[in-house]
């Protein structure tokens, strides 16, 4: 552009590149502004309405789910637990434990849920979360969209909007001695044992004194 304007020379850009390479000429290019890139990435994240709206007294399993992530400190390190819980049966239908907080912690949890529940079962079901980075991430949103699920989110800074999952994490931390684990594999194994216990052996008053799995089976055997 400058050659044409100042010298009246029209030259193909590929020829300019060849000349530059021949004589070792380097073009100074202004570095990309990292803050603009961050802003663009942030704008890709989306929030959703609080469709659940604290309607926690669900009766039919496999219709409304809630999800969140909690911290698990152990042996001077940190792990993170992602859980999807059925609000009606209180059953943990999927979980994933990770050493980091990359978005894969939640997308892998959804993969686990797909293995547990048929895709046709999840169609039009609701999944509720907070407005955290993971749940507004385009990768997570697309996974939920691919399952034809309805995404719902708590109001900002209102953890009670996701009370069922907060309640589960409270029980988990009261009943699991995860801080004594020496290795990540030991932590994962202990978590696996508790999830099985919680779903299959731990009765709950609000489930007519049944376990989550018993309640789910009871409901569908009577419908």
C-alpha cells in the first residue's frame, strides 16, 4: 500500500515476501493486545434465566438436575469435585474429580451423565447451576444444547438458588474424611465408595426413608 502511494509501484504481496526472505528483512508487527482477547473470550460466555426458581420439591426423577463444583484439600494439595444431582430422587447421576479447574471438569461430568442416562431421557430435562465460569463457557453450553436440555442458572451471588447441591456437598464433607488421603488415586477411590453408599445405602427422610436409587425405582415401578 505504501509502495503504491509513495512510489507508484504495484507489487504482489508474495513477491514482497520473497524479497524480504532473500535479504533477511523483518517486518515489525505490533503485538496483539491480550486484554482485547480476554474481553472477546468473556463476551462469548452466556448466562441463563433462573428457570428452576427454587422449585426444589420435585417428584419425578430424571426431569430436573442441579450441578456444581466443590474444593477438596488433601495432603497439602487441592482437588475439585464436580457433581450432577437429580433433585427429585437426590441421586448423584454423575461426578468427576480433577486436579485442576479447566472446563473439562464439567464437560467430562456431562459425558459421565450421558453414559448413565439415555440421551432420550435427558431431552427437555432441566439442569441448574450457578453463573460460574465453567457453566457459562461455550463448550459446556454446547454440550447441554446437544442433549436438548434446558439450562437454568442461579441469580448472581445467591447460593441458596442451588440449595440441593450445596446440601449434598455439606453431607459429603461431613461424612468423608478426604483430608487424610495421601494421593489423588486414594481420594478418587474414597469418593467412589461414598457415591455408591449415598445412592444405594443411605436412606433419607424426605424420600419416604428410601435411598435415592430405591426412590427412583419405586417411582417408575408405580407409574
